[in-house]
């Protein structure tokens, strides 16, 4: 089993302590098992029925209850029984022993369990103090009632006079340290100190307002004072006489933790040291100045003694109503626990107080916790104020250079001590608040708010039940922390914090934290190498049973903190391993000798197996290592042959193998060539498709425009490079749309009348000027708002790659302008010797592509022909626009020149923009079809789009040819792919892109 839960319940107080069995199981019997023990002692106080729900005499804390039996002659034997574990309380020392047996935590559960043990031990020590206070205050009252019930009133008065008569003034050796105190030495050498009390509720020997009533002798005490003082002294003497401090210390106290048991009377103010170490004789230790340490603690005073309490300080109370009160002492890491003591009338008379040293608790328990290397512990109260923290917590959360005074004395006031009782205060220390650690400049920046909220929330936590878990992130302070600031480097680490509120002091809680990665890295190991391989070539007929063995080595290293009990398993009959078991301490390594042999091998055989390195679960801490490592084993026994045997017996096989290899090689080369060709073709086609779709959505080259004034200025067409610095550049479609909506852009389409010059005669230039002026007058445009696009000035001429990008965007340019003008006057072509006119223009592929782009995007309304000084609407020329669809049946100059000095035909350059134009048309037609399903009428534009789409679809192979003939300059004709199957693949690519966008 990996875990076991064992629950012990004892029904009555005579059962043997199950806590001993728990310790035995945990430490001795089952060290290899991780388990959690719940200890429940079913204590039923006297008078409670078996099925009744009762609280018990001391606040219901029955799991750690002390006996409330009256005095008996065998009291020491009874106390010894209780200290050993007894029927009521498990010994804190047994808890401490279990705590000290804790080892490094290798899991979160282990850390939480170990932390719970530590908090339980701490709670036990606090409960010890409370149990002593509860036992003594109860016995004090029993003794007081017994004394009053067995003595007549006059005997009581005589007894009171007996105590009063023994009062002494402060000895002269006290000097100015004595401010009106009187003291009394009891027969057992315990000092009783009576002093003026600033917050006493009665009239006996108290301050009058802010002024102390100083006594020079007993004669100043009135009879009313004397009665009250006598009663107080008698009661204090009764308390002191009852308690045997040496037995209390022996059976109930942990060494150095609990100390200075004392009684504090309220009215009169009386201090009785039950520990004669502090009391002494002769009143020397009673030389205390003002203000003094005999003030009843604020918590008990306000609730039970103050005139503002529910009964004005004179209520009749029950012991069950009184809970111990805890507060900080006047020295760092010192706590004071106190509980109200009642007199024979069940009224509050004073308190019994006890000091608890957190220094001793820290040195005994918290400072020694080593579940992980960097763990830390602290105790906080409900508001977040620090009660105690170990040095590691101080360095991590606050600053290792902070002194105890800086941590525990935030108000800076000097606290009184027995050695220095003057010019000071006996008020409890005011320590630093845990919330201040959230400041990353001064401290760590760690935020414990959520943990505090859970620990002290409505549902609450309780250390007697379980420890809760939480996470705290320490911000990365690597640049500002370290030796210069006194803060520990945290590097943004996450910490696991176990926490719970103390059952003994519910307003206080314990936190124990550690970096998460220290738990994760507690148990780890490394095995190298991961593969062992041996190749051996043996002669034919060799006896493999007598072959030499092949020795190899594997190294195992414990890279964690937990000792690693390893064992090695191998499922291979050709492997011997030595050693197979062992144990590695931290950073220790072990060389494993692995021998591979061939006792059962055959020639030409390949043998494989696996060697597993795992934890021995039967050994202590073996369960911490939950991941196995493995080494792959491989042994090849190869057969060797002589030269003659190779020639005679194996010659044919070699030839056959060689031929087969050649066939495979040839097939591989051919197949790889075809695959590469296919992959390149697919990549090329995919790129074309993507560029085609993008050409309608994004500009591959900016749209370059020139102002009308700039166009007129030079009186001829200038190249793109010549007007580069004086032109307008629009880089995105959004910019084009915005610009065209705010200005008037004219797209001029014309044919070149020379191979190297677009308009050597300037006839077309003048026609362009005429067109611009006519449009300005007809449309009432302002010349400063008019811009011109013309190919020679708007498309790069000297850089072919950039030119190709602009050509790919040509259809986008043409589809966003206000007017499309065809300039086609009659002009002689300088190089071809033919006349160029509107017929030759309309026969050119580029011209048709430009017209088609504008026609499909804007319509034919603003499309004109500039001829003989007149602008004519293209829609008025019969058959003109219909010819624009047949782009690839048009003429191209490159084809007329047989592609001299060219690798590509312009038809190939037109594929991308025309494919993009077709994709845009299909998309618009699809959207209009969806519009059709929602309305019964069509717009004229919708009818035109649908008509053009249908007319192209009917002869799709003609409009977009699959292939074309590329004629080289030497007359050779090459059949090349043009559109291929791009049109059939286009819809799928559009759907994929739409899906991605959606």
C-alpha cells in the first residue's frame, strides 16, 4: 500500500494510550509506509450520559484535558500518571519525539503531515500552560470553599489578622524602587507583594484618581481597607500554600518553555510568585518601581474586573465561562498566559499567570524543523501581527538584518523588566504586522492575505484536526535583494504554506512554508547512459558458448536529498548485473557493472532487452521515488566469411543485391524528382492562389498617383523613377479607399507606340490632357482635387520584381478610381510600322484586363474613350465592353517580339491579378445570391454582376486557358501551364480562409 489511514478511538479513560501505539507504528513498525494517524480520546466528564453532548469543565477541550481531582495523598503518583500520557492528555514529549523523527518531505502530503505534527506539538505546549492554569484556578477555588465551609466566622477573622500582622514595608535596600509596597514572606519562603494598583476595582490600597496613595506604615490603612487586604492576603497565601511548583514543573512543563507561575490579586493588588526562584525572601526581588508588573492583563481585566464589565467586576461566575487569555510579554518572544481565579463566592479575585518562552520553543521545535532545506515557521494573530517567527522566516519575509526590537517593538517604547523597572511600560510589546511584507521595496512583497482569511475565516481551521495548504508567490526581487538589503533571494518562486489556527489560542495561527520546488526535487535520480549496444563479428562455426563477455558500465546518481534505495531488474537472458541493489545518499553515485554474453546466442542474431532502475519499495523512503529509469540493451552477433567463400557461395547473392539496390536507387531518384517537382508545383500553385486572393484585399505595391499640375508641368509622360519624389503613394487598400473618397482619381489606359517608350510622338499625352480637362468641366471638379494614374509614371520601370508586384495590383488600382479613360488616337507604332488606334487598343490583353477590373468593381458609367478630341462613353460603343472579358485572347507585345530576352510571358504575369479578379467576382455573386433569398427585387448592378459571371462561366476554358504556347526567340514553341486546375482549387481556398477569419 502507498498510504493507510488508521483511526483509534478509546471509549473510557482506563484504556491504554493509543498515542504510544501511533508513535510505535510511525517510527518503528511501518517506516516505509506514508500514513496519517488520527487520535481521538473520547473523554466523558462526570455527570454526562454516554449519548449526551456536553462541554466539559474546561471549555470542551477534552483531547488535552487535565485531571480535576481534589487533593489526595497520592497526588504525585497521579501527576506522574497524567504526565506519561494518562487517560486525559497525550504527552507533548511523545509528540516532540515523533516530530524529531520527521525526515525530508518528498511530497506535498508528507510536508503537510509533518507540518501538522509540528503545529500539534506547538498547540500541545500552549495547552499545557492552559491546563496548568485551569487545574490550579479550579483547585484554588475548591480550597477556598473548603476553608470557609469548615471554619466558623471568627476563626476566619483570626486567620485574616494573622496574615495582616506579618506585612512588612519595603526594605531600605530597595531605595527609590519601592513606591508604597508592602510585602509578606510566607512560611514556605514565597514572597507576597502588595502594592498600589492603578486599575484596581476596589478601594483597598489603590490609586486615588491618578495619584497613588503611598503608605509609610500600616497605621494609615483604614479598617475597611484592612478587611479587604486581610481577605486578599489570606487568599493569596492559600494559593501559594496549595501549589507545589516543583511538581508542576516536573510533570507539566517542557524544559525552558513554561516558567514563572504566579498569582495576581486584583483588590488589593497582590503579586505572589509561586516559583520561589522568583519570590525569594526578604522582599529583595519585590523592589519594583511604578508602574509595576502586577496589573491584571487587559483581556481578563476588561471582561471580569473592570467597572464597565457586565457585573461591574463582582459577577458570580462558573469555571466553564473563563477562558485563558494570551498576550505578548514585555520582552521579545515572551508570551504570558493567564486565567481568572474565583474566590469562595464564585467572584473574580485575581488571575494565575504563566510565562511561555517562544525562544525555547523555537530552539526546541520550530527552528529545528528541516522537512525541506529552506522551510520556515511563524506564528501570527488574527490581525496579522507577528507573535513569533524563526530566523529563516525573518530573512525570507522581512529582512535578516532586522533586530528583535525592530520586529517586536514597533511603537519604540521601552519595556520594563525586573532588572530595569523604571521609566518604562509594562504594556505588551507591539510587533510588526505580516501585511507589511507586501511592500516589495522594503520587504519580500509576499501576500499572505488569502491564507489569513482562510485560517481565521468563518469556516476556520483548527490545528487539532488538520493543517490546511495554501500557495504564496514571492515576487522576483533578484535585482534588489541579497546581501545589500538583507533579504533572501526569491526569484519569483512559489511557496507551499501549511497553516492552521491553534485550538488552544484560536486567535493565533501557525504557518510553515517552503519553496514548492524543494519538495518536487527532494527525490530524484539520474542514470547514464540510456543505451548500451554491442556489435560482435564471429567466424562461421565458432562456439558462441565460449565467447568473451562484453563488459559495460551504467552510473546511477542520487540528484535529490532523499536517500535512494535502488534495485535493478532486467528482462533479458543475455545480461548480468552487479550489484542489483543498494542505497545512495545525496549526491552519491554508484557504478553498475553490466555484462552482455552470448551463451544462448546464434550467428547473425540481434538481441535486445531493457534494464530498469527503480526504487526498492520495501526500504525506507523508497516510495518517494515514483519514476523509473531504463537503459536499452542491444547485442548484435554478426557472421564473417572468407574471401573464397564470398566469391563462390555469395557471389550471386551480392550481384542480385547490387542490382536490387541499383533498381531501388533509380526508382528512388525518379520518385524523389517527381515528388520534388510535384511539391514545387503545388507550392507554386498555392502561392499563386494566395497571392490572387490577397491581391483583392491588400496591395502588393503602393498605388502611385501624380497631381494634374505635375502632369501638365513636364508636357510629356515621365517615368516612375523620374516622378518618384513628386508623386502620392498609397500603401494600403484602406488608404486607397479613403483617398479616392476625398479626391477625384482618373485612370488612364493606353497602348505603347514604341517598344521602349510609351508615347514618342506625344499625341497620346495631348489626348490625355484633353480628357482631364473635359472631365473637370463635365463633373465640375477642381483641378487641385484631381489625380492621375498612368502606367509609365505609376509602375516601376527599372526593377522587374517590383514591377511584377505593381502589375499584380493593377486590377485593384483600376477598381477604385472615379473615371476610367481609354486613350486611343491614331498613332504610328515606331518599331512595328503599323497604325495604333482604338481597334488595336481593344485587341491588347493588358488593356482588356484594366477595363474588366473597373467594369466589375464600379460599372460602365464613368468609362470613356478619348478619340479625335472627344470623350465617348464606352457603353455607347456596341460590343466594346463584351470584348473586355476575353483578356487572354488579346495581343501582347512580348509575344510579338517572341519573348526576346524574357523568361516569362505577360500572360503568366496576368494570371495572379485575373485570378484575384475572378475570385472577387465569385464572392460578390455569392453574396448577391444570399441577398436574393432575402428580397424580391434586384439592383441593376446585381443584374450586371450576375450576367457577367454567368457569361464567363459558360466559356470558362476560353476565358481562363489551362495552357498556352510560349514561343522562344529561336522559333522553338514550349507548351506551358497558364491556369491549369487553379480555378477548381480556388473555392476551397476561399472557404478555408473565410473559416479562419470567422
